[in-house]
C-alpha cells in the first residue's frame, strides 16, 4: 500500500505528511507539558531538581525507550542515519553546544521552544526565531560557513562504530531500553513528588514518542522507496532554514519531512494553546530587552549548525539513537546554559 502511495504522490509528499503528523504531536505535547531544555538547566543551575527537569527527563527517557524498543523489535534500523553513518565533529559538538547553551539562556528558549511559543502569540519568540534561522542559514551556506567549517574540522570522528555510543561501550539496544525504563520510572516518580500535573507528564511522554515516530516514519518510507531517502527525526534549525529560504527564494517548496514538521509543530502548539486558553500576545518590554534575545538567537543559530543539531535535533533525536556527537553536544549545551545562568544571576558584590 505504501509503495503505491509513494508511486502516486512521490517520496517528498509522503515524507511531508509524516513530518506534519509528527509535528502536530510534538507541538501539542511540547506546549502542554512545557517541555524545555533551557528551563531544566535553569533549575539545576539554581540548585533545584524541580518540575521542569522532571518533564525533560520524562521526555528524554521516553524517546530513548521508544526508539531502542523499535530497534530491538526489528522495526527500525538507524545505522544509516546522518548522526551515525557520516563523519562527525567533536569540536563542533563541543563549541557549538556551548554556544547554543549560552544562547538559549539569553533568548529564554531553544529553537523548538521558540517555535512552540510563536504559535501561542509570543511575538518575542517569532522575532528571535527568525534571527536564529537567518544566522543558521548563513552558517550553513552563507558568509559564516567558512568559520563553521574551520571550527568543525578541528576534531573529526569517522562515521560508523566511532560515532555510536552503544558500540563504543558494548551496550545493546535491549539493555539501553531497560535502562530507559528505569530512568523513566524515576522521572515519573520525581514528577509526582514535584506535583507535576498528570496531563503534563503524559504530554512529556508524547514528546518522546514523537521522536520515535519521526525515526520510524522516515525509515518506513526509505524502506519502501526506490529512491535514496535519508532517515531522520525531529530537529528544527535545519528544517526551519529550508522552509524560510524556500518561501523567500522559490515559488515551490522542495517537499520533505522537515517541510511538514515545522508547520505541523506550529499547528499542534497553536491548537493546544487555544484549547487550554493559554494563547496570548506577548511583546518585548523593559524586562525582556530585544538586544539580549537577538544575541542569544545568533549564538543558537551558529551553534546549532556547528553542533549538528539543536536541543531537540541533537539532544533528543540524536540522543535517542546514542550518537556520540549528539551526547557531547547536549552535554555542552547543559554546561553552557548552567554557567550562563549562574553568571547572569550571581549575587551582587558587596563593597565595604
């Protein structure tokens, strides 16, 4: 059946539909759960193990559990994904991750959170997201690309075994799934202790499931197509730049997973915000200086392209398949965000 649909509509259209469905699920659940890496890092930096951390841990462990379970069942093979099969950059993951972590503190949200907030009427998020996307495009193909390539080339790691944490550590997908079960249970227990609403915890699980569905959907299309189709999952910087540049430079968008993902997230988040009566216009103000947001956006735009993904693309999608550079990148994001949070909110010095 899928082969007939691909033959009739083409791989691009099917992938766009898959991306749209995954995007709606991610947008709705991310909005309702308040899923946000930046919020989790702020809690830890301030010495708290609070509700935002539990939401992130639920989403992350759910994503790992779902993806690794699909692999164990033989329904998914991610060995040919970009994060594992191609040459990666450890220097890019470290430097880009640090830049992204700093940027998301300044902009009060990562790339995915900005897109979700944009759908709720947050004008700050719309402006910040546009700047992030433009800088990311410049880092990918424009004036900033030579700098990105130079930094990325400082420490390269070959694709295959060297980029897989599971192969490097000798762990199996079955064991990784079992560890994820324990982690998910602990995260759910912690969320209960933090009085997180049950619907928010369930929605956080939905965020993780969206990551798994992204991998599964693109893999199924790839297996039923006569053309070479890259398998991927939820990520935002690259698809956002492709969508924006397509709208600006062409009358027709090249169809694909990312082209469906971005509007899908917007629709899902917007619908959830309307359903829960949380949609409202928010602007820049005295406590939200535009220049700080724009600096953060620029750091995230360049950092995400250097690191090979954003907080979701590397931290969730790449993390769920145990890509080495993805784990390094998200670790650097945590460090950059926590240090920035501590520096910006340190107590004023008392001069005698």
